[in-house]
């Protein structure tokens, strides 16, 4: 009997206790918390949408107003996230590589969109970019506010900190001797940035892009004032959901929300796969 127990596969034996106790308890609390906060509300969203049936669901999906609202929401979120990737990485570079008067003030200003209420940001941006505003009047007759371009500007404002705060710590960990070694081997500045720095920064840049995109898709407060809310032109999907709720069309509102959830999940999944691929590639380099 003893020999049989000794010959049992290792996976049948009791595992040694972890040096960090409380795994079962903390795992249980984590799963319960995630279920209450995320899984149950998402399941309720799908359950309420199911009341429409496949015919009603696809009828809402094929509605031109719904499609235009989804296009505006996701198109402007992607555009703003791409702009933030470029300029957010540049801001992170300046803050992590140079010392200059007012650096701490600029570093603190990056976090301003986190602390500023989104409605206040929307009103301020609308005041600046409206046709009679300080900036908007300079571009007349080309309109910025009350167009999709105004939405992109608002999303750039709220999404910039996500890219900067994601890229900056990684950039600060990159030793400057690596750049000096590349210059010693004959690389110019563009080659150093493209072949030495960017591969290491790419996972952080993709993470910042995903965070800025996710924030932009669901943004409401800062967009509602500057968008103009013109159906088929500058109406965002979150506003259309609110409109359906005001019409007591709860199933229609949840259907639009479900469509947004599915599209967002697919796009974030693709971004995460690209991010994992870039990490493997950089790790093998």
C-alpha cells in the first residue's frame, strides 16, 4: 500500500502549502466581487436584450441612426486614441528625459483631466471651440464644435493622461546608456528611436491606446456639450441609449449597449493579442 502511494503521480499528491497564506479566501472574495460588479450586470444586459429576440435585435443593429451613432462613437474614439499615442508618447519623453523650469507643473497638469469633472471639461471646450469662441472663431467658416471633430478634441483631452501615465514609467526605466551605445555604433536619432526605444515601449503604448480608446467609447459628460447631438452627424451611441431610456424603450437601450459591449470587447481583445505578440517579440529579441 505504501509503495502504491509512493508511486502515485505527483499531481495526485497534496500540494505543499503556499508561503503566502489565504489564497482560497482571497480568491473567493475576488470572484464574488467581480461577479457583483461586472459579471452579473453584463449578464443582465444580455438577458434584457434577449427580450427582443434575434429579429428585434438585428432590426436595431441595422437601423441607420444606430449605425451612425456607433460609427461616430467608435470612429472618434479610435482617432482620439491614435492622436494621444503620438503626442502622449512625446509628452512622456519630454517629462522623463529633460529637466527644465516648470517641469513639475506640466507633470501635474497632465493629471488634470482625471480630477476635472467631465461636464466642466465639455463646457470649457465648447466655449473655446464654438463659432464665437476664442479658438473656434479663428477657423470660421470651418466649424470645430458641434461636429465629429469637436468630439475628437474632447476625447483627446480626457484620454491623454492614460497614454502619458502608461508610457512614462516604462520610458524612465530604459537606461540612457542604451541610447548612447546605439549612437556609438553609428545609429542616428531616428534609428535609435525606431529600432532601440520603440520595441521596448510598444507594449506600454498599446496599453495606453487601449485605455484611451475604452475611455473614449463610453464618454458622455465632456462630449455631450461639444458634439451638437445632431442625429446621423454628431450623435454618439451613449446619448442614443439615454434617448431610448427616456422613451421607455428599455429593451432597445440595452440592445444598443450590448452592441457597444460586443464591439468594444472584440477590439480590446485584438489589441491585447497584438500587445502579447509585441511582448513575445521583444522578449526574444
